[in-house]
C-alpha cells in the first residue's frame, strides 16, 4: 500500500486541497450535532451550553403530532419517488422512440425548462391555475361543468396528489436524462437482431430496453430512498395552507417552524439527527434488499 501511494504521490498531492475542502465543508459542521444533546443558547455557544442528554429526542417521540408528521413525510416522499421515477422512465422511453432528431431536441429542451424554474414561481403558477379564481375553475365554470369554484388546494384528499403532479411536471425532463443516457448505451445490434426476429416496437422496449436499464433504475432508487424521511421542504412550505394542515405538515417544515421561527435549535437538531439516522438505515435496507432480489447494489 505504501509503495502504491509513493508511485501515485503526484495524484495524491492533487487530491489534498479537495480533501481539505470536503472536510471543512461537509465533516467539521457535523460536530454541531452535539447541540441535540444540549439546551443550546446562541450567546453561550455549544461549548458552554448545559447537557441534557436525550431530553429533546424524548420530547419529539412523545409529541402527539410526531406520528402524523412521519406519515405525511413518508407518504409524500413515496408518491414522489414511485410516480416520479415511473414518469421519468416512461418519458425517456417515449423520447427515445422519436426518430426525427430536430423534433426530439425541441421536446427535450421544453421538458428541461421547468427544472430551472424556482419552486416559488412553480408554486405560484399552480396557485394561479388551481385557486378558487384560477384558470381551471374559470374553464370549468365557463364550460358549464360547475356552478361555483372548486377549492382544489383546500381539499386534504387532493393535496398529496397535487404536490406529486407538481413535482413530476417540474423534474421529469431533468430526471429522464440519465435514463436516456443508459438507453443510448445499448448496442444497436441487439435491436436489429430482435427486429429481424419479428419483435415489434413494444416487444423491443419490454424485452431489451427495460432489462438493459434496470441496473440504472435500481441504483437510482437505492440512492433516492435515503430522501424518503426528508419529505421535501420548499414545496410543502409554499403550497401549505391552514385547510390542509393535517396532511401538509412534514418533518422539514416542522423543524423550520420550531427551530428557526421558534428558536428551539436543540430540538430541531435532534429531529434532524433522527432523520439522518433513519436515512442511513433505509439506504442500508434497500441496498440489501436490491442485492438479494436483483443482485444489484451500491456495495
């Protein structure tokens, strides 16, 4: 090992600044997690703040709203992951079947644009479309299908679906890029052989394209599973209203309201530490399940 290090000493030296930068940016701030076990005060700092052990963790787990927060977080995350992944794969497959290169590029460009639109603009767009005086209600009333506006954004039963649809519209084009790259790596000879054997377009997609990109799908699902307990933040915060409080509040918005707005930094740190631990556990479990079921894993 030492001989190998000496042989690559120039490459190792090049990596030193990057390693120091990563330690300073990503690892040193992790020391701040100690405030989860303290009654942290800004003026005294985490060195002189009193230690309280698991007080904030116990307060979080005994809070009557915690099961509701975890349910909302996992439900919205799962819907976003499942339907978002399916939409991206479907879009990539359909886009790959377009034979006119110019038209294909136009569709790709249009599909990318929402990704670069800020969530604030995106949320305002959906409010303008689905609000009581929005475009959708105007069209439905104008067509004689309704007599009065329908409160789309105020119905708890529709909130998760609206946020999932919003996320798909915003990210489907960008998320499809990696699937398109995986599809483009499939040798053309395989498709030509299947075509000669009489396989139609759907059969080639089902029997060649999907199995070929399955490792990519599995790896992305494993990596994205770590965000299940996070559940988003900006989207929920911007689309939230008092009528959907039972289904719209997630862990990240709860941390923001109690930690930043309420200045309960230690409590917020405890909840954030809990999320990180659960995220690591989920990734380990999903990776192991994927390895046993499909022999595809990150490690």
